[in-house]
């Protein structure tokens, strides 16, 4: 279970914590990426935000024990175990146990098992859910030899400490407790220098805390796995295999050793992944934090201020955002929503609505314009956009929705408000279409078209308007003739 949860989403683990006011936020509420240069600030108090990382949201490794034991059976792991069994059986059949040549396949097998275990630690420390493939075992880093060197150094140190009586025994226990940390450092850094550095060993153990001690205990138990797995086989079966198929028995021992080695590697890697930020481990692309989107983060800060009922602060914040992101639709939309729902001054609502509508038109998002206009009218009841182009576009959207009265209301008085505007003919043409095609009032439509042809002669749309007028008149005459014939 997560240690801390978001103050606004109780079901989500917290990713950020303000060091000043203690506010806990999830990634949705605070969509930022960790920045080692400068910590982001809290929207509520201005304090530094501390990134909690995945350590807060991932369950402890001992609660995932079943998954660790299932890990080697994933496709790449199962393939590795199968190839290891084939290699062991083939080597036992091809080489005599009394020949020195048998040392070569033994060394290859041991090297593969060690290399696989180290790569499992590395993969799991980066958050990868799959075991490494056969090809990924060979990356050019001779960590297998380094692991053998590490075990040699460990054995020599234990031998030396054994000469100092009880003090030596205590020292051996301490060194043994730090051995998993040494193996983990070798896996993630690839150098004996890091693996044998006492300062790094103590730092790793300290940063992982009690979880490290739990890991050590679990590793001690898991290390007994190969012997316990063989012990589960009936004695008669073991005797038969030893007499008739010793190579199969050897393969079973090698595979079980490799299996439990992968399980322990997954345990160690998972613990490292829980603390990868503190340990400087870079996660893979699936778990890496996305680059910080400053706009999304600033918008999230405004949402937090609204949730805390600090509406004036939120409006000031959004005003700054609109100045920084004048064409960003999510910013304009949230500012408009905030202005309308808080009942801000009518002048602010009108000014921002005009900007928002123009941006929607420029970005060809016309279908959203009607909702924006109606939201503004709930605050400023008789609001009409100043721009004729905006009013014509809104009227066209209303027309497409077959809402003819609000469409007409947007256009009806334009001939008095802006008689000299070059955009007036197009607006009047649309008004005539609404009357003719929407309300079936051809008389009114012809009157509007006559007005345009009389007052806007020579306009680029004059021919189109005249043609539309003739079509309306022709259709009207056809309807009259049909009515007379029917009577």
C-alpha cells in the first residue's frame, strides 16, 4: 500500500509533497517532472515541492513475492532456462567428467547463470517487467569476471576476519549483510570499485532502510531453494536418475540454481527500483517521468487554487497564463469557465470571451463557439460579440443546429450597427438563407437580399447573392403554379 495519498484523490498515491505546508499531490494534480536544478513550487504556499517517486506508490517487495517466483517463467526467462538445460545435458554427454575440457562448459554455464542474475537485477532496477533476452546478456561488460572477483574478495575478507575470534565473527556477519548491496552495486554500475566501496554500500543500505534487512532475510531463505527443490524429488527417482540419466539430474540442479538466482535478482532489482531516484538509477522509457509541461503544470496550479476556494488568486494566476499562452485553448477554456462560474466583472467576461471565440475561429474549432457564447450570456445576458465575423460564424453554427431564433438575433441588426462594414454582405446573405431555408419565409429573405444588392453594389458576393435571389423567386413561382394546378 502507498504510504501517502493525494489530498484531492484519496485513491491515488501521492507523487509530490510540499516541504513547507505538507500538501500531498498525485501526478494528475501536479504534472511535473523531477528537476535536480530547481524544485517546482507549491501553488498554495510557494514552498518547494519534493518528488516522492515510485517508492511511495509501489507496494513493498515482500508483498510481491509470488510475482518474483513467477518472474523466471516469463518468455525470455523460460527460454534461458531451457537453453541452459540443453547446454548442460549436451556438455555432460559430449565431455568426459575426468577430462580437463569439462571445465570449459562448466565455466560457460556458471558464467551464464551469474550474468543472467546480474542483468535481472539491472533490468528490474529500471522497472522493466520482462527478463533479459539471450542477446541482451552480452553487452560487452565483463561483469561475470567481476562477480567472481567480488566473491573472491569476500572469501578472502571472511577468512581474514575469522582469525579475530568473536569480534571477527561479528564483522563477518556485518560483511555478509552488506554482500547483497555489493552485488546490486556491481549490477547497476558494472565496476568492482563501486561494488567494494564501503561508503556506497552503507548509503545503499541506509537509503533502502528496513526494506534492505527484509530483503536480506528473504534472500537467505530463497538461497536454500535449489537444495529444497531437489529434496522434493522422491529418493527412488533421484537414485534412478543418478544411475541411468545423470546428465538430466545435473541439468535439474543447474536449472533450479539459475531459477532461484533469477528470483533473487528480481527481488534485489525491485528494491532498487523502489528507490531509483535516491540511488541515481535511470528507469526505462515506460517508467521515466515525462518532460515537464510548464503549461499543464501552471494550469494544474490554478485548479488547486479553485479547489481551495481561492478564486481571486486563481483568476490572477489564469490572467498571467493567458498573457503567457494567448493561443492555448485549454488555458483560454479554463479561464473562461472560471470567469463565468465565479460571476466576475462583466467587462472581464466580455473581453476574454471575445478573445476565446476568435481563437476558436482561428483554430477551426467552430463547434465549441456556441457553448462559449451561452456560458458568457449567463453572466452578461445581452452579450453580442463585437466582431461581425464572429457573429456570422456563431449564427452559422446555430443554423446548423437548427436554432434559428438565436441565429437571427446575432445578425438582424447588423445593417444598422455596421452599415459600411465589408463583412456585412456575407452576414446578410446568411440571414437570408436562415429565413428561406430555415423558417421558409422567402419574402423576408428576398427583402434582405434586395437591401444588400442595393447598398453593397459591386461587392465580390453580389453575383452570388443575385443568383440566390433568382433561385428563391423561381422556386416561389413554381410553388404558386403547383398550387393553382392542384386547385
